[in-house]
C-alpha cells in the first residue's frame, strides 16, 4: 500500500483522495473536479521516438518505466485532482490474445492532450479461422505463456519503480463481445450472435476465466494508494476496481447490451469491489443502461469525430446519468469559459487539455475547488 503522505510526485495527494472519495460516494453533485494534461519534456522525447505506427516488437519495459517516471515527476508541483499513475498499456488489449497464442501488435499514441497520450497500446489479429478452433484455447496453457510471464514481470518492475512516487493503473477488461472480437473479428461476432449463439456463449465463458486470471494477478502484484486502484476513468477509487468496456455495444441496440453484455459484466465485477466504464460518443445511446449496471462506480465519456463533444451537451449527459460520477475531456479554453460563466454541471471530473503550464493550471484549480452549483 502506498501512503499518500509520501507520494513524492503528488504533494497534495491526501487532499485529492479525500475529494475523490466525495465524488465516488455521490456526495459531490454540487462540485467539480479537474486534472490537467500538460506539456512535458518526457512527452516530447516520446513523440520524437514514436510516430503512431504499428510494430510487432515488445517495447522495452525498462524504457517504458523511465518514460513514466520522468513524465510524472514533471507534474510534482501540480495541484490538480490527479493522482500520478503509469499505465501498462502494452497489455491493454493484446495480452488477452497473446496468452492464447495470438500475434501481438503495438500502436504508439504520441498525440498530445488525451488520456491516452504516451501509451503504447496493443492488439491482435483474430485468433480463430472459424469456430471449430475454439476448443483448442486453454486458460491453463495461457497461464504458462510467454506473454503472461511478461505481464507479471513488467507489473512487478513497474510496482518496484513506482514505490512511494506514483501508482499503477488497472488494465482494461476484455470480456463479453470484446473478447469475441479478438477471436473472430467484429463482423463475424455480430453475425455469430444470431447464427451461432452457443459458440459466442462458450467464448464468453472462456473470457470470464481468462479475466479472473489476469486481474487477480494485477491486484496480487500492484499496491495502490491507500489500498485503492488508480485509473484513467477517475484518477483513483477505493478498493479493487476493474476497468470494463462496452465498445462492441456502441454499434448495437440497448436490447443487445441487455442480452449479451449485462450478465457477463456484472458477473465479473462482483468478483471485485466494483468497476469503471468508458463510453465513446457513438455509444452514448447506451448511457442510461451503462449507469444501471451493478457495481459500476464511474463512467468516462469519450469524444469522437462527427459527434458533439461532451462539454457541449454536458448538462444533458449529467441529467441522463443520474448521480453516476462522470468524467469527460475538454479543451482548456472551453473549460475556462464554462468555469467563468458557471456553466459546468457538478458531479463531473474534467480532464482538461491545452493549459500552458503548471502555474496556469494551479490558478485554475483555485476556482475549481471553490465552485459550487
């Protein structure tokens, strides 16, 4: 467990955790919260090295740890509502297919201003040629795989390097239809829901067992601040919290989410202390259903092209979500304007991109902490 009074890269960590507890406990509907994505020399170095291209080479974990340490150290005097944390993004999707024998591919994310800035994400091409190959996939063998060993080793390295300085974010969950995507691809997944539902259900059961192995291992290795979990949906939550995803249901009806998504998600979440979610803009029609899922603690609204950004319809989204803690990404200029005009709904965590530096962000935070609906 990391004591907040010695979290070297966040001087006001104890205050931030108290504020976040109010939000998570739904006692802050009259308040707002903010974290600032700022320029850093570490990000400039990352951008010089990576161009956003795919690679099949596993990134050097020691190099990735050095990046996170340098990047988070530059934020030491930032007095926002963030908790410094590194994300083991190299395993965020590709791990699930990699442990089953898939070819893991990596994608760097050098663009500024996003929750994902500085990540090297991963994924795999579909593992199966057809459903007849499903029976060859084995969770026991996955536990002994090279990729699972890399996962455990890198988590241990990151934990040791972060001790007393910053946290480690939980991984995205790949279960339900997300996992079926990894097996047969998106199009065949949607067709199989109608044509071979038994095969889909068998894959979902395999995904449940695989996710237990992966996330139990995470919490066995990683110690979060005050026993909690660092995240990119909210910076921190108490307890062991997993990071669920409804991405495949963005292109389906609410009925499909109820039929194929609710039970697998709630079954896995009940094994832990709760979950957080994200919804891309093309999936915001699922907002009410997502907020009703048992065990969900908070939800990040992700902007997408050809959709109005969350900040433009923030009050409507706030109304539709009830008391669910929300987070959203907003440009610095738009945030300042809405803050000055008292136009920001409460019970929301704002990830603000584009601020010129720490001093400007700290001045802005004085107004954020004073803000009341």
